[in-house]
C-alpha cells in the first residue's frame, strides 16, 4: 500500500522530533569538548548512522530515508543551531551521494548508494585546488585513460571529510586542452587506495573536529567504470547540477547558526542585569534582538521557498541563491550581535557563542561566495524580468 502525503508528513515530523531530542541529549553536552580539542566525534558519527542521517536524502530504494529538501533543511538547521561542523559530516557526503543518484550509471547507484546510506562508505567532494576555487574550470588535476584505468595526478585542497571518509567525488580534467574548458572535465568516484594521499589536515579558525585536508594524487588509478555517468566531459555540468541542493543546505547551516545565536542571546539578556535592570530591557539590546529574530525568520522563509520549489521539481536557482545569501549573512549577523550582547563573556571559551561566531563566516565563502551569488541573483533577476 502506498503512503499518503499525510503519512509522509507525519513520518518526516517524527524524524525531526527524534533529531531534536538527539541534538539536545547527545550533542549539546559534548560539543565544546570536541570543538576545543579539534577532535573527530567517532561515537556521535555512530549515532548518526543509526539515525539514518547518512542516507537522509538518498532514495528509499537504495536504503536511504528519501527525505524532502525542506525536511532535510530543517534537520540541518537544528543540528547547526548547536554544532554546525557536525552537519558538515553528512552534508558533503550527501552531495556526493546525490550526484551519484542524479548522474551515476545503474551499476554505480547500486554499488555505492546503499553503502553510503548506511554510513559504511562516507564520502566527500573534491573540487577545490590551490589555484582554483571559484573558477573551477582552472583546475589542473589530470586523469589520463590507460589500460582500463584513469591515472590521476594533481592536488586538491580544503577537502572536508577526506581524512575520516572512505572516498571522494573527484573533479578532474580528462581533456586538459579542451575548449571550452568545461568540456574537458569529469567526475570520478574515487575510493581511497594507493596514490590517494591525505597530505595535511588544515588548522582552521572554526568548523573544527571535522577534518579538512590537502590531498595529493600520485599515479592514483581509478577503474574506468567509476567515471560518474560513464561518459567523460560532463563533470562541470554534474557539479553545477548539485548547486541548488548544496546552496539550500549551506543556507540552512547559516540560518541554524543564526537561530542558535539568537536563542543564546535571548536567554542571556534575561539573566544579566546592568544599571538595575535586565539587559533585555535596555533599548539598545532590544534593537539587536529585534533585528536578529527578523533576519532568522526571513532566512527561514527563503529557505522554505527554495526547498519547496526544489521538492516540486521546479527551477529554483534564483531562490536557492537568495536563500544561501540570506541564511549565511543571517548567521554572521546574529552571531556577531550575540557576541555584543554577551559583552566580555562572549570572549570566554566557557560560553558557546564564540564557537558560533567562529563558524558563521564559512557559510559566506563556500558553495559560491556571496559576492558571486549576488552577481548570479542580479543576472537572473534581469533575465526573468526582461523588458
Ligand atoms: C573550511 C572550508 C571547507 C571547505 N570544504 C571544501 C570541500 O569539502 N570541497 C571543496 O571542493 N572545497 C571546499 N572548500 C573550498 C571552498 O569551496 C573555496 O574556498 C571557495 O570556493 C572559494 O574559493 P577560493 O578560496 O579559491 O577563493 P577565490 O575564488 O580565489 O575568491 C577570492 C575572492 O574573490 C571573489 N571572487 C572570485 N571570483 C569572483 C567573481 N567572478 N565575481 C566576484 N567576486 C569574485 C570571491 O568572492 C572572494 O571574495 C572549503 C573551504 C573552507 C574554508
């Protein structure tokens, strides 16, 4: 018997409720310890496997939960309101999985998606290189076809989940001379093995505990049947195909940080007194709280709009870009306003707000910098309203 939409809604609500309980009971008490030690939370990852988080957006036919983008965004917000880095452990994994589900061959889907849904195979996304971040077509990692294998040489940097993960979706040049450049790019499903070297774990201001590393490929061999989709020259288009969901997800991380910072500030403002009254009664603090809650709610509405369009199968590039811009900027704004509300205590590592502040800026950089996103939003705006 098929499930009605009411069943699906109540099922998704039950999952959200379970995540909320788990975040409060298991995550909040340990976040400070792991973040300060910059240590990977192995036990929490085991709990995430049990909750099904590694298969959150993977189709049920492959063993995933098959959640809608909107439910997934709400999970990301909930987790990020306490510990954004934790959402990174399943986010880039799921970007790899959704690329395989969208563009992979039948064999690739059958082989990898069930292993990814259970968390047995945890993946990542390796696009960025020392000389190429926003301008991905400038990458230099080359894969040369030889005796049924792609032989890969080159290096990547800033690759999250690459230390504790089992493999990565690797963007390479299969035809470095191609013009236009993007037609020479391909994606490889790259399992760890000889020649796939994690060279350095980067020290970061925030987004700690989840390792972000430099990678080097030295005559690393990938069997030809791991070329995503089985056809070379489609890597750039395959990457772009994941941008909408990726941006909704980064937006949700930013909005989660914003909401988390608001909650902390709201509580503190009702506990701390100066000049004979609680600071929430000083107008200067009230102005901050008002601006914060407005930014949080505005970001959430934009995320919901983009996610619902995505779920309906509608074009949502403009909506996802606006959600990402609003969510990430809300995170930075609310974390920094909360810092001011906490006064001197904001600077103490005993309080959580300093972590949210350190983590917030990243959301403005990844998945299309906010500068580039603004240019995309403006171009699409003109395109949709041509006179
Ligand atoms: C903690 C962390 C984790 C990361 N994880 C991953 C990961 O898992 N996988 C991965 O592949 N990458 C990852 N990245 C890399 C990230 O995606 C890049 O840093 C990002 O794409 C920006 O690239 P860049 O750093 O080379 O900056 P650049 O592209 O050099 O940009 C520098 C500045 O120029 C501006 N700029 C560039 N081009 C334009 C333009 N056309 N118009 C207007 N402004 C422009 C940018 O907005 C920015 O202000 C991570 C980065 C960090 C910091």
